C-alpha cells in the first residue's frame, strides 16, 4: 500500500495565488460551483490536450502505448488518495457507473433488506427501487438524529439477519451534511454486512481513508472537488470481497475469454472496467489527483471548510436568507434559500455580477427534500482556490438582494 500524504500547515496567501494562477477560470468569475463541476487546473488541461495531440498524430493505439506508464499511473495515484492498493481501484466513466457496478454485483433476493439514509442520492435510490420491483428486496431508511445526520443508534437497532447491504451517501448533493461514515463502517463490519459508500461529494474536499471507513466499496467522480475532467470516476473495492462480486456487465477485458466456453474474471478491481475507455481523460484524472495530493488533502479540507463557514456566517446575518445545511460539522457545500426569490433567479442574477453558484432540486435528494419540505435550493461550494474577498463579495451580493 502506498503511503498517504499528511500535511497540516495552513495555506499561505502566496500558495493560494499560485493555485489561482494555475486556474484560468478564476479570471472570469468568482466560482462557487465546485460541488457540480470544478475548474480544472492548467496541468490537467495540458495532460488531456497532450494525449489528444498524440492520438491525432499517431492514432489512439500508438498514443496509448507511448504513454502506458503515465496512463496506468492513475491507479497508484487514486490508491494513494484514498489509502487503498492499486489492485482495489477501477477507473470508470463517472461516479454513477462506479456505484452501479458495485451495487448490481450484489447477490440480492426477495426479502433481503437494504439500509440507506435520508440523504441518499436520487440515482442510487432509483436503483434500490428497481431491485425492489425486480427481485422483491426491501428498502429501509435509517432515520436522522437531531442534528440531521444518520442516526447510528437507530441503524444498529434496525439490523437483523435479512440485512444484506448498507448503502449510504457520505455527503449529499443538496448541502453540507457529513454523515458519520466511519461509525457506519464499524457497525457494518461488526455485523458482516456489505457497506457501499457514495463519496462523490467527499473526494477532493475531505480526507478519505478506506481503511478507517471500513467500507467494502466506494464510488467517486473526477469532475467535482477533485478538479478533474468530466467523464471520469473511480470505484474502490476491498480486496477481501472482490472474489465474491461478479460485475453485471462483462467483456473480454474484465473477464478474459480463457477457452471457447469459459471466461475467467480478473483477480483485481479492473474486473469492473471494460476494454475501451477515454485515455485522454484518464491522463487528466491522474494529474488532477496528483495535483491535489501535492497540496495535501488535509490542507484542502481545512481551507475549503473555513471558506464555507465564513459564507454561512455571512448569510446568517440576513433574516431573509435561510441556511439549510445539516449536521454537526458541515463541509464545503452551503445550501440556502432567499425568501421570495426562486433559486434559478438568484443564480441568474448572481452570474450577471460575476458570481457563479448553482441549484439543487428536490429530485436529487427526494427523501430529505420531502421530509424538510425543501424547494429547489441554492448551492454554493467554495474550494481552496477561492479567496476570502470572493466569499465576502458573494455574501454582500446575496444579503443585498435579500434586503
């Protein structure tokens, strides 16, 4: 296993300026959409373009052969990012594909129970519903505690011999809630239940250690806080459970055709991949991971959280702005609504002032949105390359239009 990076010093003004110099997009706007699709740093863009140039000059196969070491290096980089081993990593088109590969590999049957959270992501819950329709599995939602986090005591009490899967979203798409993923892992491990963790909004802004989490599988994307290209994601599958999982879709890469009537699954997590992939994007993903590791994930988390806390505190000065984040220690996603104004109108007006924020609709987190009667909400997600001045500009603008 590759040694994990650990740096604890705060970022200097000079470092932030360098990160901004590496991020051409900051010259156009104050960008707070990192929970949707962040701004790629120049080295990521350069890696993608370099590979595409070689594909144009040599053809796709020859370009891949020329850069085979760099392309295969993405496995080591991702493994280092999350504290895993290279053979436990699969590269996918996005986080949803990664999650689906793990989920649809489960051997579920009628009467089996799936436990999930009130903050579960829409794509995941639709898959649960499909398995209920197709197989007759049961879906049970673990209630939240008084802070809005998944109630781990309730989870413990809900477990019986029919629970086959615990699948939760660590950080939801509609706010800064951070579910107690490590504690859930302790419970799942103690009961011998497969634990699938959606870390799509966590990777890149928070320290992620799959050993501390005790998850059996973890899915993530490249385009959000990791600052990689769209069309990239990855799946971690713990080595101890790999042999028990057969992917729902196979080809001769994931399962080599050994004899005329026999195939043999790969022994590593690449059994969840297929032969063809976007090599240029893979090159960009590796550089994005290495860029983040070079900074230090703990330093990124410290600064991003500080900026989000500054934003929340500023918004809470207005009695017409409702900050909607749940949990004990919210992360770098800030959700809010402004009395009397639609979320999209706020996005549009902010954009005209050079402030890029987004929205999150009820369909993405329907359980939570229904429970809290949430409309489409606004979402701002600062990252380490944002400045305090940009945060203050956003606060001034939003409190101004709310007045």
